[in-house]
């Protein structure tokens, strides 16, 4: 058997055999030269540290500990926590000892690829249509994220999840709210009266209407013509040139304002009609300016709404004939089973160079529109009124957890600080220790207060308090020194 195996393994003639050395692929890889320039060092460096010793021992005084506790919201009262903090600082301090003089920054870690840096200049544009082509849904080439991430278009499943409501249900919810008081007689709304909170909402909406946007707006008088108002503006502001707007207010008695679904609001006195007359720029046609302005006005309503998907632009229509003809388009909103016209845009004399666009807006109907939008987005109706924080009557409320005298004085101090920063404040004082803070928060939700400061007994000791959001019902912990700047920044960038 062994002889047979040996005979099969015969030696092939004319072939030499030798012992091979181990593979030298690693050596060849080390000698390989890169074809492109690289910022990665090819050889390790043993140096690079300033000094020869290690980092010095870090000592932390009590003032620094208190500052870190206030900024990081971490309790460092134990020796173990303090030792961990010192070790962390010593570990992070090693980077300060690295010699960086003459070292160029590392732009790319890809060793075998060349990365060329280009100038930060715009070399392409007009990609709006291409970008919007990727979206499954667009809303007038604009999208705004509403509070609570409410979709622009309500799907059937979402609509079925809401209880069936009628426009009359929403009007009755407004009637029960703490903003307005009126009587409903058949299809007429009479004896309208604004509460203190409703009057503040009305004034905030008026201020927001007059706030200039991309087009400057100047005050005018309703008893003067457009040309006379324009001459007055030019006399006061020499640099005023179209496009610009001239805002006027007119108060009338015994007016009827349509509010949707055959209902009309009867105003015996005090009804205010806001009108802004826009002068288009010479380089833009009147019809093009009307198209741009109607989109801006719709976006204005969407920004202040709890449900931006309810607003729409009506079709253009012609009114009058001859010199008195005008092109009219309306900004409306859908509430339950009704549609409400919120404002009207009129292009007067669109064929000539002296064309103007007038935007008419009933202030009382606008307040109803804001309340209907805020109530229609809330399942329990008037239990939580989600008015936008820019036009909310009170920007912030203060709730005390206990009836301590020191806590009450702190509440008064914070209210004064916030009012000095032009932030309206609603204080909810505790009468006794048995009062429930949740009841005070519910009261703030019913009048549309977007934020609430929650003060507790430990606030006097640590300076920490909670800032609660009405829309999310979540609270974040902030320090008393963050007021009023943090809250003012939230309101300003709404």
C-alpha cells in the first residue's frame, strides 16, 4: 500500500523546488506612494505636546460648582460627583497641550481621493419647480408647520376622528368662550360685546394688520382720497416710492357683516373696517401685483392660524362696469360646514398705469375668524383656545404652586420684569395651599395663554422654574436669569 502511494507521487523532471519566504505585501503597501496630495500624515508622530509633564490637577471652587449646577441642571453635592467632574475636566484639558502652530486643518480623510474646494458662490438657481417636484403635496408653493403638526389637508381618517360639528356649534362655542358675548336670533348675531381678554385680542389683531411686511405701510386718513393720502405720505417721507401701502380705518354704525352660512353680524356701533390701499411698482403689471398680493395675504392668515389648511383664495370676479369696474378676489376659510370670507382684495382700474389694490378687512369678523379657527382645532372646543402667540391677549401666565408670601413676591417681580420687556402677563395667585395648580393652568388655556411659568417652593432656593407650553402641555426647566430674554425670543420668532 505504501509502495503504491509513493509511486504515484513521482517527481516531475526539470523542475526545481525551494522554500519560499513569507508574504511581503504589507511591506510593499508601506512603500506605496499616493498618487494625490493628502492632509493625512503618512508616518506617526511621537511629539506634539507642549511641555513634558501631564496636565496639572484641576481644582474647582464652590462658586464654579454652583454655576455648573445652574447651567447643567445636575446636582454635584456628593464627593463622588465632584471627583468625576474633575476627572472629566482633566481628560478634556489634554487637547489644550497639543501643538497646533503650523498645522493645516484636515479637510478630507479619504487618502486615495482628491477633494477640490470650490468658492462659495451661487452658480445655479431657479430650482423652485424642480425642488417642489419632489413634494407629494404643496400648498400655494408655501408650507408652514402649525402647532401640533396639523397637516395642511385633513385626510378622511382624521376628519372621521373628530366629532361632527356644525357652524352653529362653533358660534355657540364662541358665545360660551371668555372672549366675546352676543345673542343669536335666527341667523343674526346681535349685541356684540368684547370682554377684557377679547378686547386685547382685537387690539393685537389690529396691530398685526398694520405691521409692515415686504411692502412698507404708512398711516392715512379714510376721509381723504388715495392721491391726497399719497401726497401726504410723500410730504412726510421723502423717500417713499411704490410699492407701498396706505392704511386707513373707518368706524361706522348700523352695519351688517356676513360671517358665513347665512349668519350676519349686526354692529350697532364701534364696528371698524380696515383698508390698506397698495400702489404697485411701475415695473409690475396690476394683475401680476394682485396675484402676488393675494398669496401674501393668504400666507398672513396661515401664519396666525392653528389649521393653515382651511384657508383658500376664491376665483377672480368682475364687479361694476366702465370706470367703476374692479377685479375682486377674496381670502376665505372653511369652518365645519360653512365658508367665511375674511377679507377682500379689489383691483381698481386695472388697465391704466394708476391702478391700485385695496384690501378690506372687518376687524370684528377677523376676531370671529381667529376664534373659530382656534376652537375648531380643539376637540373639547372652548376648553383650550389655541390662539397664535403673536396675537394672544396674554403672552405668559404665572402660576404659584403654594401660597407662600415669598413666592407671591417673586411672582410680582417676574411679572414686572416681563411687562418691562413688552410681554403681557396674567398672574394666577394661590389663595391657599389647597388650591390646585392644574385648575389655574386650565383657566389660562381657556383664554389662550401660550406659555405659563410654574413657580414652586424650591424656586426660591435654586432659581429653577418650569416653562409650560399650551400647545404641547410639556414643561421645560429654565433658570430665573433666562427671563425675559428666552421668552421674548420665542414670541418674536413665532
